[in-house]
């Protein structure tokens, strides 16, 4: 039986899909913990680190909106539309495509 962390190495599935992919040890431990919880029909509570990429993805639009309009309203609108709505839309579209692929795919 394949462990989840075995799928996340640079020579296997993810490594072939993403150039320069290098798994991090905390990712591998979390993947194995999630895999074990699913296989045992158990419950798992996981707290993942917030990386620089996610932080910038939320704060950079707000900063730019504030600088462009020189107002808090511009910063809040940019945060709302370019951060929250964008992330929600991307997740919704991703899960919808995934569901369609599972229904009609093999």
C-alpha cells in the first residue's frame, strides 16, 4: 500500500508535474497523518503553517489598492475582491472541475 508521502517526492507524480518541486518534511508528515486518518476512518485536526506566499496573496492586493487610491476604502475593496473573492472563486472552480472529472472521467 502506497503512503501519501511517497506520492509527494521530486521523482514521482508531483515531481514530474511541477518543475523544481521539492517536498518539505512537514508536508510529508501531514500527508501521512491525513492518509492514516482516512484509512482508519478516524478524525484528524491539522494546523498547517502559513507561508509567505499565502500571506502575500492576501496582503499585497490590499496594499496596492490602498496605494493606488490613497484611501482605506481602496485597500478594503482590493482586499475583498482581489484576495477573498478570488480565492473563493478559484477554490469553487477547482472543486467543480474535480467533481466533473470524477463523474465523467475514469
